[in-house]
C-alpha cells in the first residue's frame, strides 16, 4: 500500500487480520457461518460488521460461540448412515425428538387414516437406530457443558410446518423498565428478628429487619411476607429459578430466629444476583416501603396483576429468548428429574454425615474429658508422695488431654456448621429446579397435544380433496395453480394447510424449546452462582480450621518444649553426677594404693 495514509493502511491491516481469524476459526473448522452471523447480531447491534469488533473482542465471542455450538456434521457420512432409510427427514421430526427426550410420551394412532398410521409405524421401527446415533453424540454429557450439536438434530417435520425461520424471539428488556436495584451490586442483610404480640385471638408472629445497601433501605417483614414475595416472583418470572424458602412453620425461640435470619438473608441475596428478578416492582416495594398500609396495598395489586403468558411477555436480560432447542438442553431434560433427585439425596447425605461426625466428635471429646480427670487424679497422687517429676508430668498431660478434647469437639462443630447447617439452603434448591421442569413438561404436553390434533385435521382435509377448506386458497391464484400437484403429494400439501393453526403449533414448539433451554441455562447459572458462594464459605471454614490447628499445635509445642528442657536439665545433672562419681572413684583408688604401699604391698592394714 505504497502512498497510502498510515492510518488507513493500519485499518486495512487490522481488518484483514480479523477476517483471517474468523476464516480460520469458523469457516475452516466447519462451524455454521449463518449461525455464527446470527450469534454476532445477537451479541451486538450490527454484529456482522467486522469493524464493530476489536480482535480481542472477536476472540472472546468466538470462544463463547464454540462453547454453545459444534461444527457441522459430515453430511456424506450421515447420508451413508441413512442410505437405506429414504424416510430420514420424516423420522427426524421434532415431535419424535420431544417424545424421545422423556421416553414416555409417544404419538398414538391416527384414526381415519390407515396409510399414515402404517407410515408412522415404519418410522417407529427404525427409531432405535436414530436413538443410537443420538446416544453416541450425547453419551459423554453427564451434566457437563459441551458444544451444541447442529440444529439438524432437531429437524422440522417438513410435511407439517414451514422451515425454521428464527433462532431467537424478542422479549421484554430489563432496560425498558429497570428498578433502582438493577445494574448495581446490592447487599441485603436480615437481622433483629423480634416476636410480636398479635393480640388475644391471634397467633404471635416474627418480624425481621431488612437492610438494603448501598440504597439504605430499611424495613421489617414477616415470614408470610417472604412467602408472598416468592409466590409473586414465580408468577412473574416462570423462566427463572427463584431461590427456595424454608417449608417448616416458624418457631418463636431465639435459636430458631437466628437460623431463619440467615436463611432469609441467603434467599434475598440470591435474588439480588439475578438482574431479571431485581426488575420486579414488588421486590422493590418489599425492600423499600416501610409504610405498612402502602405495602399491604402493593401486595393486593401484585396479587391481582396480570403475569406473562407467552415468551414475548417475559423479561430477559438481553431482550431475547432462544427458541431453538440445543442438544445439551434436550439431553439434560431427559435426566433433569434424576439430577434433582440426586441433588436432594447427596445434600441430605452430606448434612446427615456432618451431623453424625459432630455427634461422634462430642462423644470422643467427652471421653477425652474423662481421661483428663483420671490423669489429674494421678498427678495429685504423686504430689502426696512428693514425687515432683510425675506430679508435674501428669499435670501438664491433663491440660493437653483437655485441649485435645476441645480440638476434637471444635472439629465436629465446624464440620456440622459448614457442611451441615449451611447446606440446608442448597438442599431445598431441588424444589425450584422441579418447578421449572414442571413448567417445561406442561409446555411439552401442550405441544404434543396440539401437534397431534393438527396432523389429524390435516389428514382429514387431505382426504376430502377440497382445497378451499385448507385455508388460504380462496382468491389465491398462485396456490390454486398448485392444486393438482398438492392433491398428489400429501407431504407438500401439509405445508399449505391450516396456516393459522400451523403457526399456533410453531409457537407452542418455540415455547417448549425456550423452556427446555432455560432448564439447562438456569441450572448452570445457579450452579455457577453456588460455586462462588461455597468457595468463599469454605475459605472462611479453612481460616477457622487453621486457627484451631494452630492452637492445638502451640499447645503441644509448649508441652514438647517444656519437657525437652527438663530432659536436657536431667541429662546435664546426670553428667555432673557421673563426673562426681568418677572423681570419688579416683580418690578411692588412690587411697587404696597408698595403704597398700605402707603395709609392704600385702594390701592388709596392720
């Protein structure tokens, strides 16, 4: 670029580097370029314009894309696998994909059409081969994030609907109506639980102080208010996992109140880590409005409010919902009930084990304290006979046994607190997991029902041979020209029948895909969120443990140092005694020699 302005030359060089990078990372590695373009547009406005990205930003977005998408399949290999299966496209219908994911729901027969029933039976006969292919793709999943398979895995039923036209659907954005809680780190503290007298004919209740920082909100709320808040959040955000609340009724005693304060604080803090949930107006009222009448009015309004019924009415962070099912989400939903069961069982076992460890630690500590008494009595026994060395040894040893008993008791208490009591919140999370999965299952059942009904209607319409009943053919010259062709080709005819109803079925399919993806995405969100919290939790535990270990070490180090010093003193004293004995022996020998010389060497004394 001789003679070109240096800045322009730098621009072209930078642009070429980015284009070459994308070619190497996307095109040359067989990723779907169209999917990547849609992904760029989803991430940023005018995202397909390479000039809107720096090379570093492209590297990040490509890395994220590869985490969620996989290279395209080798089409030749796939066709080789299905050479003897001419009905490949039909057998890979989305309806069958839905049925396979639970291995419970299957389409029944199609009355009034034996031909289509026979075709479906043939498809069902080869379903196991398709399932084997799907299993080979997903057998390594084990609830770990892997690249999505190509969207060809969930092929549309071409004889029933038009081809997929979108990957995402627009929803409401948080930015459209944010609350003061959004887009800032909010710290919520729950404390000062107080028992309130409700009067002669009412039951006493507990109120808790709730502080919201840095907004400086300060209110008091009852147990029932927390339950109502969760109910409203579940209604308003059915696609988001709302943290759990304790199921047991409140108990008006100080120990219970302290535990409930911690639980409510974790509940509100978990909510505050979700931008979607923080956009709730009622959550803002719950945290802000300290006027009881105003808050009760807000509760009534929230209870009567209209809540989202369709995807486009939901609030999402980016204002878009993914309506194409990924292989990860589909595979996970086949095991989500097992996941929730295992989640519940493992946390329950952890809590029970931690409790058992503490109980046994206290028993062992109690035995150590009994040993301390016996050793202490032995010290006194030696004091009576003025045996100072044993008296001192047993006195020290008595203290060491007591300290070791304390250390053992502390270990048990620490384990139960950090691996037992603290984990009860996570144990209860299996219920919100099931709530979201239940919504997904309801969407699946609704889709299966409406899909089956539509196919049956189309079968009857095709038999009638009256295209004017198909919908969309009146005054449509172009479609009327295709009449003979459509009457001879049922699969193609199905694409033009009942366009309004077909669109409704497609909307149900999108809702199912959306909630299937949400099950996968939300479980991972909660898991990652918990990972950071538990990491900090056990960091605190390790600090306390180090303190306990250090105290125990210092205690035994003092014992070792003291008696090592006494042992050194004893050794020095033994050396002095040995030297004195040697000197006495020398003197004794000299005296003997002197006496022997005076007596003539007889050795006898005269």
